[in-house]
């Protein structure tokens, strides 16, 4: 089955589905919907191929073009509008994360998609990256021990707010990747503490940095920081077990076994060994998303990034926002389940 697609938003993050699908025989992009058709002229190749198939309205595109699915890469505040247009036309949907910045709206969208028999897939591409695939395999193997203490921090130099102009945007937009990865690797997050902060030089309307503590149902704890107002880019990721520590080293994971000699000095670090990347992983996170969408539409196979599955990620986003707003610990059970 060749999946014919209409693309809503083809610039920025909207470019990757278009480019990958054009190179994949299982997909056939049919049209582009953009509010600024002239912007496509910067890509001569794209403009030439879709010269007669560029629309400014999704409904008009769906009326004019035969397709099986809609790829939505518009700003998050437009997701509900575009998804419901696709649902009404009976089209499957691949939507960029985050599905919604509202827990209630996300639940409604998933319910509507399922009622209409629509395959809704959310582009949580991080879980298909080399780093997350390797960590998941390492934890699942049990060879490195049971995770107890996890430290994850991402400092970003991202001075321009762009689309992140709403409260807790840094977590709904970026942190949703981390929530998705953490729960895939370590299980459900049971409780959250959080608070937000900023920096004197910030151009964001709202706080654009957050510190949080995640407690997993397994009993493991994760200390977490995400900042869009840092002055340098830095990522740290470590997983401490009874056997030692897994550490992210920029392009691979290493494991240092915690077996110190009796005369080891304070601060002694054990020699580390590289953790092997499992075979058969996607070429990129985006390739993984595309394969999941293919399976969902062509084979009707439930995927790990379906709309319903993604609610477990957005549940954590909602928990973080409630915890940061109230100053209270928020438990998983405090966020109502979707029926």
C-alpha cells in the first residue's frame, strides 16, 4: 500500500516528513497546505513538484486531492483545528509533538480519532534515536543493574521564544520528549515535584526553565532540569544502579562498574566501558516515526506512539504544570484517566 499524504506546514519541523516521504516508496506526498505559499519558493525543487498542489486551506486540499493521510506540522495551537478537519474527512493523521498543550483537549482528540476509526500517531522521534534505543536495551537487559538514581539535564541556548509563547511551553514542547523516553526506559512516573524559573536576560514571556523531581512506580528517582535560557548548550544524562553508572558521553553510552579498591581516594571513578548500540535500530528518530506511521496506517498495527499511548507522555506534562503551579507534589492518580 502506498500511503498518499497531504502536508499541513512544510517549513521548519514540517520539512522532514515531506523530504523523507518523497524518498520512500511506501509514501506519496500529494499536496502542501501553507498559509504562505511564497515561502516555498526558497526550495526550488519542492516548489516545482507541488506548483499545482499548494493550498492555503486544508479542507480545500482534501476536497481537491485524493489522499489517505494528513501530516500536521503546524504550531501546537492549531493542531486541534487541523486534526479535526482531517478526522471529519476520514484521514489518518501524523502530527508533530506535542499533540496538544492541554490535557483535556488531548484526551478529546484521542477519543474523536478512535471514534472515527482514525489512526492518530504523534511524532515522538526521540525514542527512536541511537541514544534512547541503546539506553532502553541496556536497562531492559538487566546486565547493568536496576536503575535507582537518574539525572537528566538539558541546557539550551535558545534566546528567541518563537512558538514557545505560553506557560510551561518548554516542557510541553521539549520536555515531552524526555517524559516519553523516561517512561519507556524506566516505567511510569508516579509523582512529580516541579518549579520554574528564568534568567535576567530572558526574552520569554513566561519562565523558560524548570527543575523537577520524578518518582517512578519502581521507586527510582530522577532529578531533572530543562532550560531554554542557558548561555551554553549542555546535556547530561546518568543512570545509577547497584552495579554502577550508565553515562551519556555525547555520542554513546558508557558503563562504569562501582567496584572501588579499598584504598580508592575520595571521588574515585571506575574505568568505563562503551555500551554497545543494539542492531536493527532506525536510521534516525524521524525514520522510526515514519515506520510506526506506516505500520499503523497500512497494517493497522497499534504503535507505541499512537495518540492513546502518547497520553501517558502528556499526563506527565500535565503533572509537571500542576506541580509547578501549585507548589505541591502531583501524583499520577491526580490526572484523570481517559475512559
